[in-house]
C-alpha cells in the first residue's frame, strides 16, 4: 500500500514543539509505530525503542530512571504501557531537565501505547502538566481517499458539496479500517481479526489488569457489538454476559481502555425538557463490528437493511471520532434524546456552546419527517444551533429550512 498521510501528524508535531512529553495512544495496529518512525526520519530526530522487545522491556523495568537518563537526545518509546514504572521515572527525569535548562524542555519524549492511560490515574497522574495526549485511530475515509478531512469545519460553516459519485459507501467502509487490512479480501480480514482479538484479550488485558474470567471478555465484546448504536443498559449487558453488575462494568471499561469500544455521552442542559441521560455504545472499527456479528457488508445491505442502518451509524460514529482526534478544534461528541423519543444521532459541541447536529439515514432520499429530532434540538438551543444535517446516501445537497440540510454521506471523506 502506498504511504497514506495521517491527518493527525501536524497536531503531533505541534505538541512536540510545546510539551516535554507527548503520548500518542490508540488501538493496536492503527499505525502508531509507522507514524512515529516516519516523524523521526523526516521531522523529529530521535532514537526509537519498543517495549515489544523483551530485552528493552526488561532493561526499562529493571532501572527505569537510568534507562531514560542514559539516552542522549530525544527518545521515542513504543508500547510504553508495558512498563508502568516508566511514567514515574519520566516525571523525575523531565523535572531534572527543566531545572537544568531553565524550564524550557520540549519534545524530549514521544510515547506510544495501545491503552488509554487516562483511565489509569496511577500512570497518567505523574505526568500532569508535562504531557500532551493525542489519539490515533485506524484510517479514516478522508485519509485513504485523499480527502481534506475538514468535514467538521465545513459542518459548522454549512459549506457542503454534491457527491462526486466516485466511491461506493461499502468500499469506503472496507478501506477506512486498520492499515494492514484496508481494502483486503474478506477471508484475509477474518483471520486477521481473529488473531487481533486474541492478542488483545490474552496479552494486553493481562498487562493492564488482573482478570478472573478472561474467557468472558470475547463474549462481552460480542454482546456490546450486538447493541452497537443503542442506549447502554448495564444491568441487561451483565445479565446477557452472565456476570455480576460490577464485574461487567469493569470489563466493559477495560474494552474501552483497549480502544475496542467507545461510548457517546448524552447531551443535555438545564432546558426544562426531560432528556435521556444514558450513553450509546459503539465498536471502534466498523469492519470489526461486522466480524464480531459475522456479517458480510454487501449481504447486509441487500438482505438485512434494518441491520445495515446500525452498521452505518457505527461507521459514522467512528469516522467522526477520527476527524475530531485529528482536528485542532476542541469538540465534544454527544447524542440527543428526549423522554418522548425525539432523537438526534450525534451532536458536536464547541466549548463556547455552539453546536452542530447530525442524523444518519441509510436511504438515498430524505423527507421533512427525517428532520424532526433536529428541529426539536434547534428549538431548545436557539442561537447556539449552528447547523443540522441529515447525512444520506443521495448525491445532492438540499436545504430543508433555516440551518437544516440534507447532505450526502460522502461529505465525511471528500
């Protein structure tokens, strides 16, 4: 596969120019090692080591401070979470360097890891104020198709264009995935995902936590996949998995920490209307979702259109997550639902309270009824509501009232 420009690269270089430690986390096989090695070659001269090497891991675990101090110049450490003691040593080394250099230490350590250390305070706390954290997800549609990656900016500016018709939706879903399997045949993907899940649930879970019922994790992951796009009901999930409530919740948190799943929180303000306050759950990669549920994309679209709608919603959720991670805009993603079931799939909110809302439809046409939830949210948020779109499988951009548009799904990757 030709080299694909990762849209988070500029953010990563900016972070290295501002902070002594930068931590790039994200799922295994998302392309972190490739990206940091390319940066080391082109932009950021640094020594590269990986704790996937047993020797490097043993040396760092044996004497973490010495391991760091013996290096001259900048250092890249891959899979850093495999040596948890390194984080406290990093704090000590960075503080000493700051004293020596009058506080001006930038771009000294670039770390990568396949676990979200923000969920592990004992790891992240020592580096508060010393570390920037970025997340690299698998390829986005915009990256593999050489798009701008500016969908979010265009959304807030209501700047949309007609679908150029170059790419089929299912082809884009097959490309917007882990680099190693982007665009490969379904049989090759099946074996890759089997091995991927086994590696994470056997090896990475053990490195992070003491798990009594390791065999329950694959089943729990499948249960969460079967509920993708739905409201999370912890008691129901625990029952289905045959686990007690607390164990199920802890295991669910572990799957999120390993970037296998993610939640979208409910949007609400004190606006005098009863809103649903449960999060919605998704699988981090849509082909992984299909693998877990044993769906073939084309069969699903043709024979199970109601299930294809859930897969499509998962795809858009994952694409938005990728675009937000690569964007310089500070944004939060939510869903919106009232107690009488008026809903909007995704709400993107800026720190100043401005928001844009997105509804997903699997059809190639839309009508006024598809804007019902968007209009409810628009009424509740008044001037804060910048733009509402229904993303659909048609080709045209069509206005449907003030600040409301039907927009082709291709806007995500064009």
